[in-house]
C-alpha cells in the first residue's frame, strides 16, 4: 500500500532545511487548511450533482443534462450564481447572531470532515481520542441551527430549529452507541488504528451479528442526524416553508446547503471507515494472491468508493420513504433505537469477552 | 523569544478574555450564551495546545455541545426576542462591584502567591487506556467512587426532572 506520509515527511524535511521549525509548521498548517477547504468544496459539488441525478433516477426523470457533458457543469454554475446573490438583512433580527449562525454550522462540519482518514498516512486530525473528538465536533452544529432559527425572527424558522435541535440531540445518542459498539471490538478510538485493525477483514464481517445491527442503527440515526431522508422534519416544505434557513439568502443559505450535503458525506465516510474498512482493501485471510491484487488499488479509491456507496444507500432511503411525524421520529429513537443499541452494545461485549468474533 | 506556541497561546488567551468580557457586558441573553460558547471553544483550544486532546474533546462535547445547547434551548423556550437585561441600579450595583473585586482579588492573590513548580509536562498525547484505567480504577489513584457518585447524582436529576415535568 502506498503510504502518503512519505510525501508529507519529505515536504517537512525540505521546509525545515531552509527555515525554522515554527515557521515551517505554520506554513504547513496553512497549506493543509487550504487543501482541506478545497476538498470540502469539491466533495460538496460532487454530492449535490449526485443528489440531483439519484433523485431524478428515482423519479423517472433525467436530472440536469444541459450544461456540460451530462450536466456536470450545472452545479458549478449554481455555486457561482449563489455567490453573486444578494445577502438580505432582516429587520428586527439580531444581526450578529443571524450572520454568525451559518459559520458555526460550517465550522462544526469542517472540524468533523478533517477527522476522516482518506489514505494510509493521509489523515489530518488523528488524535488517539479521534472518535470522541468527531462526536464532539459534530455536536456543535446544533448550536448554529438553533441560533439561525431564533435570530431569523420568524415563527417557521423557530419551529424548524426546535424540531431540528430535538431530533439531532436525540439521534446523537444512537450514533454514539453504535460507534461505541465498534470501539469495544477494536479497543482503540484512533481512526488510523481502527482502519489498520481491519487488515484481516472489515469489522462488519469480523463483528458479524452485533456489528451488522450497529451498522443498520448507524445508518438510520445518521440519516436523522443530518436532517435528511424520511427525517427531514426541520425543513418540511409543506408545513414550515424551509425550516431554520427560511430567511437566509445568497451564500449564507449556500453555507447551510453545503454543510448539509457534506455532513451526509461525513456520516457515510465514518460508516465506511469504522464498518467497511476505510481505505483498507478487501482482504480475505488465506487468499494471499487475491489480497496482493487488491493492494494494487490505491487506498483513496477504496475509501471514496465505499463512502459514496453508503451515500447512495442513504439517498435511496431518502427518495423512497415518506416523511415521518415529529412524535414518530422521537418514538423511533427513544423507544426503539436506543434500547436496541444498548442491548447490542452488551451483546458486543459478550462477543468480545468470549472471543466469538473472527 | 517568540515561538509558535507563544503566539498561539496569546491569540487563544485574547480570544477567551474578549469573549468573556463581552459575555457579561452584552444586554441580550442569547448573545451572552453565544459568547460563553466562544469562551468554551477557546478553553478547549488551550487543552489541545497542551496536547491533552481527551480533555479538549470532552470540553467540546460536554460544555460546547451539551450545556450551551441546553442554555440556548431553555432561552428559546422561555424568552422572546425583545427581552433585554435591565441596567443594575442602587445597592445591586454596589453588591455586584464588591463581588467582582473580591473574586478578582482572590484569583490574583492565589496566582501571585502560588509557587508554581517547574513544568515537568511530557509532550505527546496521553493514552486513552491510562485515562480509562484511572477513571474506573479501584486502587490508590482510582476514581471509581466519585464516578459512581456522579452517576447517581445524574440519575436523581433525571428522576427529578420527570417528576417536575409530569406533575399535573
């Protein structure tokens, strides 16, 4: 497998040869930040294009097909349109909080995005409490949504924000429990280490029944966490116009929109990392020839392949099922998913203690 | 000697101080909550600078992601947009000033009198396993009793909350 840290170490060595270490580290941080934001935007554009095409396929339409080959330039044009639009300022609204809210949402999203390992040696934030940090970073987004709803001075926005807050806080619990199930199996919380442990089989195979249950719970809760799919209550068009971002225009709306899509990607990428092996190729113990062939496919291809496969699954759910009511959403979480998740965690502990996993 | 560490610390410290002052001087309660969120972010940043990523993540998770959300939620449910804090008058102002000066005095006294031991901090992250064993250990340096006591306290809070909410 190609180790990307060879490249980063070489750059670091070249930089420290001509300047002090502090300056070199600072320059590297700036470059990495720019690369991170660029990748964020590119992922967002791909996700929006994919959403429109998948949605069209499920509704027996063609989707965007005029601008560029198969409509690929359409989303880029949309981004420029959004950038040039006027940002409307609401009268009698708290302007400071109103302008701040989209940035809190996007900061939370970028922080979570930077935790994901893309290739061997290519992870930006790799703490040994990586899983905990990811959950912490993604929990900040709720504050942004609540502030957006409150400061818009609009009842629809406020109701949307309250629903969103209740929903996201509840479903964070299920996400945490299902990730914890895998942490019990791996006994580490560092993402690079979690991926390394899957060299002899992905966790969804190694952990068999409890891992599979955790994966399904994670997919349901993840869809609810990013306010999508059958759980898009916060922005139920028929009841609340557009929920918490009704009053936002131009790029401020764009930031919410982009954050929503990249959050969907982050949820899928984490699912791919902890259940499907991240950048680790498909290895079957015993078949060495097959494993060597698989190793020739680069890690980031595996990672993006798996992540976008999970994205497709989630989009499939979104465009297939009708929307739930708010009481049904909370019942599903507190009366079904959390108890199942707790029992599943116990089951995983039993499996690990008696070494019943592969 | 100006190092990168020093610059980062100065930026974080300024950020925390300015946010903290703004949090108490603003008149709108939701803005105060937002500035408090910034203070907590800055504190988490200092923990990360010290390479103690566990405490930083916990700070983000519990304070920024949990308690501030709770504050914002309760403000959303109880107050309307027009609500502004009244100016303090008369004896309240005097009491407030005395309390502030006293607190400042105590903090300064402790900070200036305390003989700080030379830092013997080892750089590098602390292993999660060590933290876990310390937190759940029953031995000499184990914290299992406080841990369990806090969990009982939380259980009591949940039961109490349900009792208050369910009272008809």
